[in-house]
């Protein structure tokens, strides 16, 4: 069945629910890259076991808040504030680092945004 648009009206767009949300694999990869870059900027060694543990924790937090993160995907300031509030303390404990340098390193790794 073909859809014809009425002259002067916008074209018909077919959308799928969740079209703007990334895949689980994409989210996992993004979390992994962000944490790797954060550790690199901290200039500390994070063992593979601790890195994996932090990735799983961060991934879980992102999945839990996926709709909010999707709505705010273009607002790096809000996303950094969320990370600082909801994620940083737990990862700092896992990596045995101070939370303030971790927050700063994440902000640099996340795209250079400064609060």
C-alpha cells in the first residue's frame, strides 16, 4: 500500500518507538570508552577487574536512566551533573581515588565540558 502526501503538506514520516535511543551495545561501548578516557586523564592504573566492575555499574545506571539521558543527550552540562551526582562516588570508591579529581577527569573525557 503506498502513501501519497497531499500537496502543500509535510511528507509522511514513519517512525519507530525508541528510534532516538541507542542500542544496548552502543551504550555499553560508550560507557567503556568514557571510563577508559577518564582513567587515562587521572593518570592512575585501574586494574582490568576494577575497570570491568565500574563499566558494569555505569552501564546499569545509564540503562536505569535511559529515557532521561536520551531526552538530555544534547545537554552535556546536565549529563555531567548527573554523572557527578549519581555515578562518580561509587566509581571513585571502586577505583580507590578521590572523587573530585575523578569528576574533573570525567568532564574532560566526556568532551572537554567544564562546569
